[in-house]
């Protein structure tokens, strides 16, 4: 099985929390970014698993991530 980095997104209106975990399980970064910066980040990152919780805007961000070659995992809220 190919190991991939994981990019976790906590979506909000103006600030999105983004954390990246290496394929070895080490935290690479955890930062707050604007929606515009998130778009740029998705473009420049190598193919990764993008994980996010289901919400109103998750499908928009999911389609955008897939467009740039990322694998998408959406978790349904409890």
C-alpha cells in the first residue's frame, strides 16, 4: 500500500485550520489560513489524502482538492 500524507481541514467562513501529517505520522504543520491561501496550498501540495468533516462547504472544497489530484475523505458528523 502506498503511503500518503494526510491534510486535515477544519472548515469555517473566514479562517480554515489546516494540518498536514506525514506518511510516518509526524505533524508537519498546523496553521490557520484564509480560503484563498487554502486554494494555493491545494495546488502546490503533492497528492495527499484530504480529510474533512461533512458540512455545508465540504463538497466545494472536496471537489477542488480532487481537481488538484488529492484523494478525498469526508466524515459524516455525529
